[in-house]
């Protein structure tokens, strides 16, 4: 087991099930994604960290770096009082909209790829 496995295993059943599902969807979205615990929560990276899972009282916030760069899925994300990170909230009592989440993840990967291109250039 790795750190993320340990983190998920130590959550209550309701949260554990949601985290397992979200983690699986995120990891399946791109073969280059790695995971680790940072700031006491699961973070997912490619060229740099691009999203994280932040448990909340009523569900899980999926935070995305470069949130202000989202165009196609901007309407699905919340900026709240942050400057760069937008989130997509999934509550315990709702079914995950896989199409929305996959679309957001693909756009997040595109944004992450743009960082790698800028770094090379």
C-alpha cells in the first residue's frame, strides 16, 4: 500500500467509497498521472500537480490548478474566494456525472500539457 491507499483506508466508509471512485476515474484519465499525499490530502500530478481531492462535510471537492484557464468546463467549476484554483464538488448523496468529470479532467490535462510546452520553450 502507498500513502494514498493508507489515507483512503483510514476514512469513514462513505468517504472511502467516494474517494476510491474519484481516484480511479482520475488515474484512468491519463497514464502519466502520479499520486501522493501533500498537505494531508491526495494530490495528482502529470507535469506538475494538477488536481487534488479535498474531503468536506457533505462530499469531496476536486480542486484544479489553473482553474481560471478552463474554458469548455468553466461553468461546472467554482472559483469561490481563490485566485487560481477552481473546484468541482461531488456530494455524498449525488451520483457522479462521469461525462462532466471526464470532460473537466481532459481539459485539466490539456492545461497541464501547456505548462510543459511553456517550460520547454
